């Protein structure tokens, strides 16, 4: 639709993905030419990520509440098959990381963990306890702290309660959901500027020289994530939809994975995934629940990070790991990754939990966590891109699979 402004019309003729790529290239060029200007441009990235994080909790809460309140009998949310896909995808990722770690054993140079001040969970029991406590968190605190388990729970409860409200009340909530969705569209339109700022500040501040010493470790990590994104996930999607999965896979990677790579937060990428799910024509009752849920529990990239770094710690310490223990590590990584925070670096604090399976002392494990923060500029970006793009990929696969079974595709 023409706006009447020739500049805006010219920009709108270029797709958002192309605009993001242009922003990426310009950001890298600015950082290379003038690091100080690149750091200054980082404000644009900070504002963009801040806007996404601010609108995401409200969007999830309102959409879930509206979808449940206006739900008509016969419209199935179809959540269970998506959760099954999330579990299969995460376990496959952990198992692939174990196999890669056996094929390419990696030792790492440990560094001081003095900068890592957050206390990691002591076991799976603590991880699951935290998830349960998040479920019954104060709704105001849940919104303020982006606790998506709590937000989903309150959205569902209020949505069911409002199903008995007047038609006018339910219509008002639907209008509110539309209004918040419009705000999200406005925020996403600024993605090219946000990516420009994030790329320029990241390259200007860190460069990539510090990563050279961990090249092999990064190769194993990123290689595993590429294998899951381009081989394992397409096979899982094919199993559901029984047709060429790559158009859908590449669309999700391009339109969700790229922004997630630079925001480094599954939570911040929720609005992007919501917008993509709507563009793909998915059932709103389904994606309004499955995507924020996926941002919390669908953590294939996190499972890879936990597994590869724990195995690297074992190799560094000269610990011989048998396959049965490695398989147990895959299960632990799958369960504990579901408790990883949806923010940058959330999976790293679960590494000590995985290391405890090999009897590795906590002080050594925290040094591995410190290594994780050093390589985080690549590791966490790739991890989040895989996690977040898979949320919408598996939601679409389940939705299309249902339509295929019903003869609609």
C-alpha cells in the first residue's frame, strides 16, 4: 500500500529480509571503518532489543487470553503434537552433540571464572522446581520479569474465565490483541536499524581475534547446530507433512533465525515468530500458545551447547566417557535445557549440572562456563537462531501435518 511519501514507498518495495541483510553489511562496514562509531550505533540495537523484550510479554499474555476467551468448540489448539516435536528435536540435538564430541574430541584452555558471578542450579530437581514456581508466579511480576511460563499460565486461566464473559467484553479483549499485534508490526519494521546497531557494536567491541583459540570447539558447536537445522529438523518436518520440508525450513531460518541470531534472545524473538506464524497462515489458537512455550522449553541449541562443553570438559580432564554415560548426558541436557532461561547465555549456567555426571569439580565447571561467555558472540547467537526458528518451524509442521491428515493439503 502506497503511503504517499516517495522515500517510505521506496523502502517498502524492498523486503524486510533484504533490508536486514543491508543493515547487517552496513553495520559490519561501519565497525571496520570506525570502531567508535560502531559502538555509538549500538544504541540502535539496544533500543530495538529493548522494544522487542518490552512488547513480547504483553503480546503473549493478551493473545493467549484472547484466543482462549474467544475459542469456539471444534477449533483445536493442537498443542500436544507440537510439544512432542519439541522434545524429539531437543533430544536429537543432544544425541547429535554427543556423537560429534566422540568423533571430534576437543580439549579447551580453561580460563578464570572470576567474572561469572551467577550461581548455577545444583541439579535437575532445582531446575524443575524453578519451572513449577514460575508457573504460580504473581502475574504482575511474571509480566515485568518476562516469565513466560507464568504469563502462559495466567493467560490460560483468565482466558477460560472470560469465556463466560459478555460478548462485548470478549470483543474488547480481541480488539486489544489486535492493537498489541499492530504495535509489534511497528517494532519489527525497525529490525534493519536494530540489526545494523547490534552488528556494528558487536564487531567493534569484541572483534573475532579472541575466538581463534577456541576455533575447534566453535566448529563442533556450530557444526552440530547446522546439522540439526539443515538435516535433522527437515527430516522431522518431513515425517509430519510428507512433502519437501526445505521451503518451510529455509523460510523459518531466514525470517526468524536471522533476527534471533543478532538479538540472542528467544524471548525477544517471540514477536518476530508470531508475525511469521500469522504470515504462514497457522492457527492463531495454536501459535499464540506454542511459540511462547517453545521460547521456554524448545531448546535444541541449548542442549547442544550443554552437551558439547560438558564433553569438552571431560576430554580436557582426561576422563574416559562411555556411551551409556554419554546417553544419560543427552537425557540430562534435554530436560535441563527446557529450564534454560530465554535470554542471552541462559544455557551456559547449566553446564556445571552436566559436568557433575562426570565427577568434574564445580570450580572447573565454572571455568568452562567462562569459556562459554568468551565464545558467546558466536555460540549464543547460533544457539538462539536454532532455538527460536525451530519454535515456529515445529508449530507449522504440526499445523500442516494436521491439515494433511484432514485432507486440506
